[in-house]
């Protein structure tokens, strides 16, 4: 016998709006006086409650939860909603109170700006949040913070370590548009150094988070592609092509992803 499984998805814009509303309505912790006041947290679908665990774990209020704020920012850029905006402001206040030094760009890994462990993955996520806040509000201070966070990231890693979600081209375009040429040159120099490091390592990813997985290839391909767009130098495009092949190695061949 033959079977056909058709999965119909709503438009991406509709998915984004539903996701943003779920974050605001179900995943924001609100309790005055708590260190988590304003945080977007993990949601446990079985208990229908929020969940958070401190101690540097992957279940805390930072880490990939920073993408929640980015999603809300993206939705507000499409369609403004005052209730959603108030939620995002509260989340930004929480971030600056508990995790971020806006002067130095230092991103901590625990509430109360606890510096016991320096998790480099946090930097790029928080930088993207501030870049999207700038796109949403036009706040130039937020753009400066987004750049400062990445400069701090490179100071810590010396451009020899990978993290997810470094938005090289968008932040350079924004800095150029706003005439922040000093920051632009500093950050572009680091981006190029990062690209050169990737080429020199020739297929080796250095990550404090994972030994190797498909997202390492995705990031390396994306970074070299972006550096090519910034510089026009073909060596970065050639390097990106190698990582495209690495990415393809991780493609699943099963007829339906629900079958694992």
C-alpha cells in the first residue's frame, strides 16, 4: 500500500504572532522583588507552569531564553501591540538588572550578575536582542550596547571560539547607517579575524558547548558567508562552500520527520 502524509502549516507571520503572544501570556514571570521579575522562562506543557533552575544550568533565565525576547521584538516590528511592548520593556529591565553590564558589554550567566562561570554563548544572543530592540525603537544606545557586547565577546574569545547567532551583516549595516564608524571599524576588524580563524582551522570548530553537531557547521557557514558579503573576498565564500557540504551530511533521509 501507499500512504501520503500532507502537513499544512499556517503562514510564518501567523506562527510568529502566536509564538510571541504565548511567550508574553504564558512565559513571563511577574513578581515584584524577585530576581526573576520580568524574565521569560521555560514553559512545562505537562504542568502548564513556568520553570527555572539557577546554578549555571541550561534551564536558567538566560541562555536560549534570550531568543524569546528576540521573537517578541520581531513581532512588534511587524505589528505594534502596547501590552506586548510593556512585556518586552519589563524583560529588558530584568536583563539589565540581573545579567548585563551595559557599559562594558559583559554578559553574566546567573541572576545578580554572578560571574562564577563565563558562558560565551550568552553574548551573541543578548547582542541580537539589543540589535532587534534598536530596529524596533530606533534607540541608538541599544545599538551601541549590541556592538559593545560583541566586542566583549571577542575580547574573551580572541575570535577563536564559536557561538550561535552572530549577526555580522545586520549590525554593520546599522552602525554604518547611524554614522558610528569607530564602532563599525572595531567590530568589522574582529569579524574578519574570526573569519581568518575559521579558515585557518579548516573544518575544526572550537566550542565550549559542544564537541560537534550540525549547528557548528551551520554557524561556520553563516559566518564565512557574512564576512564574504562584508569584504567581497572570495576566500571566505570558498570556505563557506566547504561547510555547506558538512551541513548536508546532517540531512535526514527519513520520509517523515515524525518517524525519527
